[in-house]
C-alpha cells in the first residue's frame, strides 16, 4: 500500500511542477498579448483567453501522459486495455470503471483523480485571472486620459 501511495505522490508532484512551469509560460504570454492596444477589444480578449486555454489544455494532456507512462512502468493495469485511456478516465474523474488497476495498484486511480481535480481547479483560476487582468487593461485603455499639469 505504501509503494502506490509513494509513486502517486511523486507523480503528482511532477505534474504539479509541470503545471507550474506551463502556468508561468501561459501567464507571461497572456500578459504580453493582453497588454497590447487593439482596435478590436472583444476579439482581442477572445484570442488571449483561447490561447491561454489551449496552453493549459496542452499541460493537462502532458500530465495525463506522465500518469499513463507511470501506469506502464509500474504495471498498474494491462497495457492492452489502453493505459492512456485509463489515465484520462482517472485524471478527469470520469471513472467509467471499464478498466481497473491490478489489486496492488488500486490506490493509483484516486491519487490520479485528486491530482487532476487540483490541476483543473488551478487552470480555472489562471483563466479567470487572465480574463480579469485583460479586462482591466482594456478598460484602462478605453478610459479618457486626464490632462496633467
């Protein structure tokens, strides 16, 4: 029981690190794109949000691949059952139940799900913050500037 918990914890930490790296990249891209002046603010906002979402989705897919590779390395389930599919089902908490892990690795599914829930929540928070900051910038750019002096 300790080995699956240890492996799941280490893989979770690796995915958290990967998500942190991608978040930094996504936020810096969104910041530079979001601070541009534009004649089409709505289209600009949509573009910034879509780009941020795509970058975060790529991070989630990479994290699922890390989990699938881990399942393969430790032999958590039969490879012919589709370890990538199994990882996606666990990570997204979909939980079809059509593939089950071998008895000694049953704890790996809930650990994967816990990691996925945490990272999806993180991504939602990042998207909201990018939206908020971009809207603030667009509102500030629209406001008339007062004359100083």
